[in-house]
C-alpha cells in the first residue's frame, strides 16, 4: 500500500517518492495500463518536506519535453502549485514553439526497468525548475534517456 495522505486544506493527494501508483484506477485512465508496476515520483504537497538540490543538467529540458509531448491521464480539474500559490502553471511547449502547456491536469510516464514505469504529475517540471525539487537519481536518468530518444527522433537534438 502506498503512502497516501490527503493533507488538510489541500486538494491534491501526496504520495511519497518510490511508492506504488494508485491515484487513478485503471477504468479512469485515458491509456491502458502497460506496466506491471508504476512508481510515484513528484507527487508533492506543501505539508511535507521534499529533497532539494542540483539535478542532472538535462533534467529540466527533459521534463519540459515529456510534459509537452507525453502527457497522459488528463483530468478536468487543474491542480495549482501549492508552494507558490500559482493557480495556472504554464510553461512554453518544448515541441511546438509559440504554444503553451498547462501543468497540473495530467501525468507523465517514464520507463524504468522492464515492466516498470515512473508516474509523475506534469507539475513535476515546475517543481524541479521553480522549487528545487530533486527527484531520485534513477528517475532523473530515465527521464533524460527518454528525452534524448524522443527529441533525437524529432530531430531536436
């Protein structure tokens, strides 16, 4: 069972990094479950400390690409950033110049070991760049590797 805590006064559920994903049940997702296991990364809440530090040099760009091109499980509502109290968090679309991506209403999946994926809210991009969140190194390496493949195939690297 995941460490799942609904914080008083918060509308987003907190999940500790490395716990099993259970935010949306399989029947509520817009993609079929493709992995044996999904691992939570970046489901932060202002009531819980999180690791901070210097991420891999390409992580911010990798996350911008992944949230711009690989968002899944879109929801009707939008979670604000509870750290800076920004209602509509947006970033430039990394794949389509001049377009914007709104964060807080979808998730990304990043492949890990065979049959395993990391599950993160799209707000992870904002958390890393604006609040210094430092995801686990294994996630960072997997995200950067997926970005290199994705952006390389798009001719962006």
